[in-house]
């Protein structure tokens, strides 16, 4: 026999009245036995008459709980688990999956605090209140909103919600600070501070050099495999066309990698044990100490990647090639992050033209009027 009851929420004023009270709108659960199977689960509904109808149908069919037709709304936990399972199947980065897990955990807790246990119960005002509960701001809030939109898009495509309400949430105001590479003086100071580090200074110096001259993110650098380096060519990644992308390292960077004491036979800086994110986190802490020793303010591992990109742009390397080396999905991503430095390339071009015109014989002769007028003056004289 199956019994339905209200499972009162923490915010329900009738919580102390127990299962007997059913006039509130708290979620309805079922408890009891169907055949020889014990059932204790949420019915994912709040309407008492609908719940009674559903239970009578179950008892009439005598169906096992594992094969019952669950045609009710999808609860938040099920939606969260299905989304994360799909994200893992798409081989998203562990760092990306972690951010989704954090955001969705907050979403479920917020739903429980408001008595909204099913995805369809969220309306636009509720989503706005959820966003208002974030401690994030600026670019962090924008990225979090993009993750929420991706979750709702998955729910819409799965038929769980009639529309993607998250797209109606306006973007937060974001002031994109310009990408700031390390200056030459800052980078030299960091290399000079490596011997002061209380640890393996040789390995730290090699790590800093690889970050700077490969353009890789800190996670990829921390877990870089030895077999990716062939001579001075380092394999960055494989393109969608299955073509490899290599970066050519300066010889002194290769010598630094070869001179340091090996951590393992397979990796330069990682033992291969434990989590990749943990390895990257350990190196972030090491670099923070290095920035402090070198007196570099605002130091951040990603600035090595910025330095790599900006120096290439200022050296005249085409934007398309820089975009490929950085592994950006589109050249627009590169333009967005390095727009100020692309303008500097235009300034370089103009300065080069001025230098070229300075050696032009007509320009040298021209002091008044046009070249034709000046030529006529000289012929008269």
C-alpha cells in the first residue's frame, strides 16, 4: 500500500504539524510498498488530487518502481545530473565542469530555499532573484550567466521547459580591462628572483620560460608531457582537421627544460598522479610567491600567455597565426582580447611608412607646394 504526504519545506509555517497537514503547497512524496518493492520518493508534483490519481494508477498496474512512467515535471536534481552527464560526454575540461557543478549546486539550493524543486516552477522573476544572490560581478557574473543559459538551453532542447528564460536576463555591466602583458623589466625581475625561491629554483625557471614562450595556459604547462617536445618544436594541440599545431621554442628554453631534475619519465613538471587541476593550483601558489619576490604587482599566470601573444603581434606576426597558436576557436576572440595591441600594430605600420617616405627623393626635395610645382621652380632656376 502506498501513502502520499506533504514533505514540508524549511520555510513552510506548517512544518511542525507533520504529515497530517496537507493544505500547503509543499512537494508531495509517496511512501510504502508496491508489490515487494519499497518506494520512498518525490512525486514531483504539488497537486493533491493529481497525486492520488497517479498513485491509484500505479497500484492498478502493479508496476515496479523502476519502470513506472514518470511523465511529471523534471526536478532540479535530475536536470542537473543529466546536464552534467552530457557535459562529461562532450569531454569538456575538468575546470569547466567544476564551474558548472558549482553554479548548479547554487541553483538547486536556491530552488529549495524558495520551494521550487522543479525546473518548470522557475519564472523570470525567480531567475532574476537567483542572479541577484550571486557574489560575482563583472566578467565573472557574465560567465556565470552564460553557464546558466547553457543549462536552460539544454533543458529547453530536452523538452523540460517551454523556453529558455535565461536568455531574457540582461548581461551585467562589464568593463573589460585591457590585456596587460608583462613588461621586459618585470620578466627579467622574475627570472632574477628564481634563485631566491626556497625550492627547486631550476625547475621554477624552466616553468616560467615555458609559460612565456609557449603561450600555453598554466594547466597545460603544468601537465606538459615530455614526448610533445621534438627538438625545438612543441606540440600545442591537434586541430579539428586532425592537423598538429606546433610552436617553436627558443633554444635556451629547451636547454632549461633538459637541465632541470626530472619529475617523472613522462612529464616535465607533473608526476602524473593526482588531479590535473591540483597540479595547476600548486603552480599558481608557487608563482604568487615568485611575483612577491620579484616585486611584480598584479602578477597572474595568464599574463605570460598575454605576453606571448602581444609580443608576436608587435613583431608583425599576422593576427590569424597568433589566433591559431593560442587555440582560439575564432579570430574574433583574439581581436576582442588584444584589440589595443592590434591598434599598436597599425601605429607601427604608420611609423614604418613615415620612415620610408623620409628617404623618398621627391619627399626630400619637397618643401613647398606639390612635387610638380617644385620641379617647375627648379627648371626655371
